[in-house]
């Protein structure tokens, strides 16, 4: 795992890779010797991200495309495939989110998040399939705890990420015989990201979000990137269809923090 060139010459394509968690993943693969393409809407963001990857010594492409636009996604994949060959690692992490009570969320607000997260992930995976290395490719969807934990003001993200989790499992079954593994990472709250800024916008909300993590800290970009490296390495060659929480334990099923209620027997 600590081979600094473990992914030398491999082709890594990161949809939504121009910032935050997904850029952290792109950078980790760049440091490990991969050729990396990042794709997102903003031409400035993708160029800046690609420049940063080159500064790490990688060959890199930045391509502007919206995951909601299937033709644009296909063109981006073709451009990357022409330059770097078959795709060894495909990461689908483009997403949009905000807090909104369902009764105040417009149909288009709900549709927008479903279109980016869920339909966008289908576009990326389905259109990349002919260009994936077979056997050997590792596909990683970026999910979230909302895929399994009902979360208030998140009906859009919960529905989208639950769909991504199921897509991960179905495509793992369909693509297994071609030697393509499909997994998902469900990050917990990750420090210094747009996602956490939107869901915990005040110091109080940030403290509350940290307090419910059994490991008592927010995650880092490296925490998530390390799981992506592991999932794409030979160490994970028998892992497919898994949705893996990387969240400090914050989404343990049914987990409830009873510290405030507990009175030590000796003090009762
Ligand atoms: N609360 C409720 N509804 C909202 C909203 C909010 N905070 N933000 C946007 N919407 C609604 C809009 O009102 C619109 O619906 P309407 O036409 O009925 O008014 C719909 O969502 C689409 O908004 P628009 O701004 O046109 O979408 P966009 O395609 O330009 O941007 C978003 C997509 C809304 C998801 C935007 O927040 C985004 O680009 N996010 C990317 C970054 C991000 O979310 N990072 C965290 C990842 S977890
Ligand atoms: P971020 O920095 O906003 O990352 C989102 C990325 O997706 C950006 O590069 C953005 O770039 C791109 N994107 C958004 N809409 C797009 C579209 N329509 N087409 C193509 N690209 C698009 O946020 P983040 O917090 O790091 O989140 C990254 C991923 O982690 C998301 O899947 C999110 O759900 C997941 N996650 C985050 C957390 C957290 O704590 N942050 C927790 C759990 C899960 P452009 O603006 O240029 O398009």
C-alpha cells in the first residue's frame, strides 16, 4: 500500500473532481503515479485542479462538463480515453446539496439533486463502461450516510444517495464477470469541504456534527482518498458491491449517544 508509484501510468477519471473530497482523491492517485482526468462544470475549477495535479508530477486533464448532460459526459470520457487509454479507476462524485424541508422544496429543487447525484452517476458509469479496463477496473461511487440514515431536510440527498448505493450493488453484479469491481464510499462529515459548510454552517452546528462521531473528530480528505486507493489496489481484489462508511463510526446502525443520560452507579 505504501508503494509511492503504486498506480504508475494508470488512468484515473474523477467526475466532480475539481474540488473537495473528489479532488483529494484525484491528488492521491496523482501522487501515486497515475494519469488523472478531473471533470466538472466550471472551466476555471477544472483547469486549476489539473494544474495542481501536474504540480504533483502527474499527467493531467481538466475537462468541463455537466454530469446531467449525457453527451457532454461521453465526449469527456472519449477525450480522456484517447489521451490515457482504458480507464483503470473511475470515480463518480459529482453532487449538489443544501438543507431544505421537504414541504418547502420545489419539484425542480428535488429533481436537480436527483439529476446531478443519481442520474449523473448513471451517466458516468454507463457511458464509461466500454472504456473501462476489463478485467481490472475499479469503479468508486461517492455516496453519503444519507443513503441509509433518514436525515431531516435532506429528502433529495437521501433519495439520491440511496439510489447510488443500490446502483453500486446492481452494477457490481452485472459487471463482475467482466472483471470490473464497483464499490462506494460513504464519507462522514469531512472538514473544510463545501458539503460540511452547507450542512453545518455555524460553529454550533459544526460542534454538534463532531460530537456525534464516535472518534470525536471530523474526517480529512486523506481519510477518504486512502479508502479510494485501497479499493483500487490488489488488496481489495475480492471486494465488490460494498458501500463502505468512512465516517469515524458516525453512522453505526441504530447508534445512540447515551453519555448525557448515564450516571455512574457509584454516584447514583
Ligand atoms: N433550498 C431550496 N431549494 C434550492 C436551494 C436551497 N438552498 N438551492 C437551489 N434550490 C432549488 C432552486 O430554487 C431551483 O428550483 P426552482 O427552479 O423551483 O426555483 C433548483 O433548486 C435548481 O436551482 P439552480 O440554482 O438553478 O441549480 P444549479 O443547477 O445551478 O445548481 C445546486 C445546483 C442547486 C445543487 C447548487 O447548489 C450547486 O451547484 N451545488 C454544487 C456544490 C455542492 O452542493 N456541494 C456540496 C456537495 S455535497
Ligand atoms: P464539492 O467540493 O462541492 O464537490 C462537488 C464537486 O462536484 C465539485 O467539483 C463540483 O464542481 C462538481 N459538480 C457539482 N455539480 C456538478 C455537475 N452538475 N456536473 C459535474 N460536476 C459537478 O463538495 P464535497 O463536500 O467535497 O463533496 C464531494 C462528494 O462527497 C459529493 O458526492 C458529496 O455528496 C460527498 N460527501 C461529502 C461529505 C462532506 O462532509 N463534505 C459527506 C458525505 C458525502 P463544479 O462546481 O465545477 O461543477
